[in-house]
C-alpha cells in the first residue's frame, strides 16, 4: 500500500478580516471563505490584516498571523507589560478590563451551555489584581555565557527572557535577575532547568527541576545565592519524577489555611494567589454551611480541609504522599483525618460516601470523571465542585445533574490574570 500523500497547500494569503469574538484560548475569531480563522492579540470589533493559509484548516479552523490592526475594536486596551505579544505567559493584556471580565465569565457560561446547564445563577466574578501571583514555574536555558529565564512563546518552545512580570508578587519578580545570574554559573552550557517559585510565610521557596546532576561547587554557589538573595528554602531535583534534595534551608517556610500552619514539600501545589484562594474558600464554606461530616477529595495541603475542620469533622483524601504527610502533621487538635488514595483509579464508592453530609472535590485540570460518577450514584445531600478547567467542570456537572442533583449556583474566580484560565466553584444539592 502506497503512503498517503498530504494535499498540497497553496501559498499564504493576506486578507482583511473583522474579529467577531474571542475563543476559549484567548485568540480572536473571524471567518474567511467559510473557514474560521483564529488571530492572536485581537478583540471583537478589530478590523485586521492577517496572513493565513486557508487550505490548512484542521479541527475548528486555522491560525492566522496578525500583520496589522487596521481599526481597533471598542474592547481593546493597553498592555501592561513590555513582553506582551511575545511572552506566552499572558494572552489577554490587550483587552479592556470590562471586556476581559465579561469574557472570563463567558468561558464558564459557554462550557456549561455545551452541556445544557447554563441556566444556573452566577455569582459575580471574583477578581485578582496584578502583582498577586505567588507561585510560578519558569524555564531557564543557558547558551554560552547567557541564560534565558522566563516563559515560552505561545505555541512554541522558544524561551522569552523575562526582565519584569506585572503578574508576579514583588518578592518573586525581584528574584528574576539574581536567579538568572546564578543559573549562568551553575547550569552546564546548552542545558536548562525549571524554577518553581513560591512566596510563602518565611520567604521565597525555590525548587530547581534539573539539570540532571549538580556538583559540590554548584551546590556551594546556590547556598551563597540563597543567602544573598534572601531565599528561605532552596531545593533541587533531577527531573519531575525525582525526589527533591535540600540545598539550603535558611528559614522556616509555611503556608496557613484558616490560621493553621502547614510546611509544604518543595514545589507543592498552591492556589496561584492568596486572593484567589480566599475567594474559593469563601464560596466553599458558604455553601457547605453547617454540614457536620465532610469529605474533601483531592485535598492537597488542606486548602479547604483545614477551614472546614474548624466547624466540621473532615476526611481529607489526596493521592500525593508528600502532601498527605504535610497535612497530617498539621491536624493536631482538629477533627480531621487523612487518607492517601488515587481518586482517578479508585474513587470513593457510593457506600463509602454515605456517611458524609457534604463532599468537596477539587481535581486537577482533567477533572474527576470517575469520582463524579460515584457521587451521582450516591445519596450525599450536598456536593461542592471546584475546578480550574470549565470544560472538565461542565462534564462533571452534567454527570451530577444526570444523577439527580440540582445545580444551584456557580462562582467564577479569575486568579490567572490575563490568561485563558478561570476557576469555578459549583454547588449541587439533592432535591
């Protein structure tokens, strides 16, 4: 059998288009010759000149290259960062604030509309201000004497060397220059690493993921860097599957939930901003109310478990061993039990769920498909779902609704400023 030849594509065309909406990934959308064209850095109403290969359309459409904004739309604003347009960390700084906020809510409404659940009442969008991002993962690469440190260009592996970032809290932004300098000394030429930064009580927590090995001289240089830059804890691991090794530990680092201190393992997951976390916790607490027995699934370090345990008996279930251990060390005096369990492969069954008055679940972006099915078959009176992905949230919401739950309310939370991500809290109750 002869190999199938791809259809030859014509040369790129330059076309003038009017942007009608912004898609779920933050690109403007127009139509040319019956083909949907996605154009980065545009807003509805923009009249733009675009280079595009219409014959290359796949899936939802084709990507166009913005050449010129001929006439700006009413929702266009001024970017806050000089790196915007190249750096892939932000996609929507060019959108005026009111239009941006409406678009974020629209992401959630659109996802729910696709599963016919968009009639639910919405709470107002909870907003996060600039300079509030307390956790970030940056990439670094050394070429010769220079180190690039920052975020990738959008849809590319090319690194943008970020000198300043208006999203990060000041303490993390101030670390960019000294971190770049020390990486120029400890990274082998041609190699890179990721830097996971968290602004915690006690100081900055820094985990370097890579290079594969570091020698004694590199460790000593990193210790000196931690001292001079005021890094509270610095750890290293060879890759994402490795175990973090301490390099420098100058001061205790903790994160508090409802005032309870938890010592996170290096690189541990935290909500991106304190303000975003507060909005999510407030929505959960408001709706769990006086429930006496609560299960917190995908509990992490206890973002919801510890606030809930102030008034309820809580069973926290999490798959990450280090997170379970950290939470377990923090529960003295509270009615809180912990369990390590892979909820993707081994969800709590309807029988196990029967003892709870309420269940909270906050899975990763993939959602909680199997756990949602088990909840749909249970008799738990109240379920509060938290998600960072409107699409998987909508899928799980549809499962709960099909299982007889009434979908009561949605809380959209924007803590990933100027990005195409939005958090959601949904409330479901048995009639």
